[in-house]
């Protein structure tokens, strides 16, 4: 069984490593061709799969497991989620451009969810279920933010930006909702899954929710150009509204 979990962990290493290539290549290609790399966007995406690859490498090597009263706890898995899930939310925020308060609030809720999961996995009995319940309630708040708060901000962007944001947001909400279900079925919950099966399912979910997210984001990278264009257009409109005469002079000079 330990061999089985290691095999699935190595598959996770390969998948996450492969998923890191598209954003890095797009970053390099963009810089070479146009000089405008969108570095923050691509670095965020590469960070998601890069950190996950390192986490799976640790699990494949048997590093990062701690014995608790409730059993073996894969600490490195939760550390992975504690880093990568905020990065995914950050990328959605970079597209939607909400206020810092909204984005910080969503990331803060996400941290509460992961912390609740750690507490639930490390304990047993009523304490474990209370921690799981707290994390579940926090997750409902996160879903509300993803479905309501961020789309309000994204509505100010162009159609292409909204389309890419909507696809990535839907991937996130649907797949993240499956994680607590697996937690309940795994040895951490009702024990209906073996550790090997639990690892298999988590690897699958991680690949789809992270590598899938990254691939879709890179494929929709043209939205980043639209995002910059919208930003410039908004600035121009504000300039014209503030000083129409100056705008007319700028137009004349440009015609000359």
C-alpha cells in the first residue's frame, strides 16, 4: 500500500512538473517577442504547479508525514494547499481586479479552511468534526466570494477577460467542492477509502484543478492584453473627462 501511494505521488510530481512548463514558456516567449512579459501573471501560474511538484516530491520520498493521535498526517499536502490555493485566488484576483480588501478577505478565508482541515485531520472525535464544520462554513463564504464578489469586479473588464475569468472560476468552485467530499470518504473521515485510493483521488483532483487551471489560463493569455488595453482606455477616458481641452490639444499634436 505504501508502494501504491508512492507511485501516485510520483505521478503527481511528473504532472505538476509538466504543468509548470506552459507558463514559463509563455513568459519567455512573450518577453522575447514583445518585451511585455506579464511576469506577475505567469509567475503566479508557475508557482501553483511548481510548489505542488515539490510537495509531491516530498510525499514520494516519504518526507513530511507526522504521527498524530488520529493517525499519520501528510503535513506537506496541507502546506501545498496553504501556498497554492491562495496563488490560484490571486490569479483570479489579477483578472477581476477587485479591491485589496476583497482579495485579502478571500485569501484569509482560504487560510481558515486549510487550517480547519489540518486541525480536523490531526484530531479525532468531536473536536475533529467541529474543526471540519468550521472549515465547511468558511468554504461557503469563499464560494460566495467567488460567485458574487469577484464577478462584480470582473464585470468592469472586457468580454474576453470576463470569459477567461468565468471559466477559471468555475473550474475552481466545482473541483474545490470535491475535496471535502474526499476528506469525508478517506481515513480522515468515515474511512471508506484506503490510503492508496485517497492518494489517487487527491492526485487526480490536484492535476485537474491546478494543471487544468494553468493550461486554461495560459491558453486564455490574450485576455491579459485586453486587460492592459482596458486599463489604458479607462485612463484615457478619465483624462478626457477631466480636461477636454487638453485632450483636444493632444489629438492635434498627434495628428501633426
